C-alpha cells in the first residue's frame, strides 16, 4: 500500500496523534498516540479533519523528515507498516488490515469471482456443465444440483441498460431492466435453462413473457416459472410449496433426461448445509468486528455463482486460515450498522463503509443472510417437504403478505442482538415490495428511536458522489467525540 503522507500534531495541546494519508486524503486509519511531541514548524502545517474523529495538524512527509515514530505497541494485533521519509530514515506506523485475502490467501478466489460474478456461470458452461440460471435466492438450489445440474444465481452487470427499455417501461425495477438487457444482448445465451420465481412483483411476474417474446437464447422452451406461496402462515402454504417443487423437479428431469435419486438430494443438502454453516461463521466473525462484512458478501455472492463443491472446499480452507491467523481486534469506536435490502452484489458500498469507520454487523438482504440463515435437514422419507419447510421458515421476504409484522419484529430483534446503532435501508429504484415494506420498517425503527437512512440504488450505483455524501453524514451521527476546534 503506497502511503504518501503521515500527519502528526498536538491536540489541546497533547497528546500527539498520527494518521496515515493516501495522497491528500486520510486512509481512515485509527489515530494513535505517541509518547513525546516532536518539534513542529507551524508554517509547514495545515488543519485537516480525519475520520478518526478529531482535528489534527498534518505535515507533508517530504517537508518534514523529522517526524516522530509511532510505537507499534500502541495498537496490539495490528499489521505493522513502514512509511519511507527519505532515503536514510523510515518510521513504523500501524493500521488495521481490513482486506480479508491478506489474512486468508484462499479468500482471494472469492474476491476474484465477486469482481465479475456473471462470468462464473459462463465458465461453468464452458467446462461442459448444464447451468440453471436462478433469478431468486428463495429457490432451493439443492434440487437442480442433485440432478447433476449447475445452479447459478444470475448477477447483473453494473452498466446502464440500452436494449431493455425497447421492450419494458423504464420506470420498472432497475434490477429487472439490467437483467433483461443482458439477456437481449446475448450475454446469458450459455445458460441451459432459467427459472423465475413468480408471485413477487409486477416487473418480475411480467418478465418471463417479455423474455420469451424478445430473447433468442435461453428461449421459451428453456424457461420455467415457479409460483411461490405468497402467505407463509397459511396451512396450505407448505403443500403449495411441495407441489411447486415437485413440478419443477419433473420439468428439470424431463429436460435433463434423468431421474432424481433421493440419496443424491440428501447428499446435496449436506453439501449446502456445510456451505451455509461456513457463511454463518464468517458472518459471526464480522459481527464481532474481526472481519469486514464485505468478506461475507464476497463469499456468499461468489458461492452462488461457482461450482458448489469448489466453493465448499474453499470456504473450509478460508475458515482454517482465519482460525490460525491473528485477526484484527474489534474497534468499539466504529459505528455499528445493520443493512436491509434486496440483492447486494456490488462490493463498493460495503467496502466504502468499512473504510469510513463503520462496521456492518449484520444484514437482512435477499442474496446474503437469508440464503444461509437456516440449514436444510432432509431425510429420505419426505425430502421435498423438508425443503419446503426450510424455505417457508426463513426470515420473511417483503413480497410475502404475512411479513409486515414479522419483518418489523425480526429487524428489531436483530438490531438488539447485534447492538446495531443504525439501520441502512437499500431498496432498488422501482422495487415496489421493498419500498412499501420500508414504510413499515421505518415506523418500527422510529418507535424505538433507532437512526436509519434509506438510499435507493440501481445496479450501476449511479450518483455515487451523492450516495457517499449521505453515507458519510449518516456514519458521523454516531461519532460522539468529534472535536471542532
């Protein structure tokens, strides 16, 4: 990591503090104290505010070769870095390492896939596997996996759509528009089939018909729509879910010219349970402040796109490396945030929070926590029933009619469980279920006087500057020790 500046200065008038800088911007490292104040030339210094919640006097390195060293014992369990001042002298400084692949080398594979998750399913197809594209994390992946197929949740490119506005109104869900745009451009032609989860929102329910008329491959004969129960508290919901899963199984068997072996379904469930348990362990480490939540995002999103056996083995190696490593110590000065929303595939937002003194301690999003919160304990007597019960007992989704009270109660429970100081609501623009749901969630949060911020996103994270400005103001709400000298 190239560090161009180190700032040193006195506060009121002591102790002396230091903060590392990248160029003219602070690197958001923790400010640490030195033992003795160096002599400083005020004519060379200028005031700058850093995220370490104080005002400091900062000096350019090239104009201040006599800066005092920061003792490495000031912050235990942190990575030690060296910043060169001139050819003859260097001084040690310390900062918390937040890049998970620096602690667990195997984790670099997840970060690589997260950078372009839409390429992972293409690699599976090029390797000879029949890839089943899934458009909702609420679909049980064990079923196609047990049939020898390769389930892969479709991720969208962070690019503005250019073709989909020709066949779908631009006020529709921005995620659906981006997905359809990729299909129209032929970027999903490698998929062996696509399964839609209907009974969700207007945009999604109309998508299969528009896709069948407008997209050449995957064509109409490769598309399947699974109708999920809208109510999960109904006595008929479980039977409806079982019937829908059985129909999906029959369709996949016919297309793949094979029959499902119940023993293989149980084996697939065990593999997925191993993956879910590993992801839950990563989420625990993030909640405790030892890892950035971006690590959970990288592992979860990549796993949904990769070969599952490879993903399961990789997760186990990562956990072993993390258990042996000296993990960064928790920092109680950082804001604790819980994130709520739909798909959260773009890594920029969670990384920004981590770099700006905020720890995401938990999430309630479609593609992260909800996918690994429960195991699927299947037996040979009623595997589809066991699978249906797991799906219905997960944290409720905004598209389910019985979810309003359950989601509010569940959110408040998790805020208390993880000692979250604030909640970040991240609906996609045009996502009606999440936007309607957020009204009820906000009412529950305000009754408990829990700070919250709503940011409407699109897959491109447009208006990034405005988003980060609002995020920075939200994070600073939890800074009680800012000095405005």
